C-alpha cells in the first residue's frame, strides 16, 4: 500500500488479514520467543492439562499484531505501544482474521501518531483485542 493510500482518519478500517493457524506456526512462535511451556508444543501434555490441543502463546500473537500494523502502514512505521488481551485460544487448523479501525490520529514532529483498535477472531471467538499506537512518518519526515 502506498503512502497516498493509507487513510489516517478516525474510523478508517484496515483491510482484514487472515492468518492460518498451523501447528508449525504455534510451535515456531513458542520456540522463537523462548516459551517452552508444553501447552505450546506437546499435544498430549496439553490434553492432560485440559486443552483439546496445543495453542498459540501471547508473544506470537503480539508479533502477528505488529506485523498486521506494519504491513498496513509500511516499513517506516514505528510501533510505540501494543496493548492486547487474549481471549479464545488459537488452535491448529483454525484461521485468525485480524481487523483494525483507526481510533485516534495526532500530529507529532515529522509524523502522525495513530492508535488502531485491533480484533483478531478465530472460529470460537475473539482471540485478541486491544490497541496499537504507531508513528507514521509524513513524506520527508522522521519518527525518531
């Protein structure tokens, strides 16, 4: 998406992003974030603890939310705050669809600070809700 296509208006909706929740994504995210809890990689132990299968950890979800925002606002966007809460687990074989709505826009130096409300839903409900604050540089501006 080009700079001219990014809507920095309150109420603007970001295009949805569908993310297939695979066993590999769950395990790789847990390993990458050094979360070795068995419920994120061992289906049998997860079942023994009352879960129907392994499930995604919050750090993987946090990374996917960040990706969603920077994919939309571009590589020069800077994440300033990510405030999320988990709900329904992400299990293998499901799809999480991230959506976002611009909640606030404020000018700051060479860029705009934008707060986006985020929801990520899967087949059983809302997996993640919250907001992300990002600085988006104006043409020729800087976010530092």
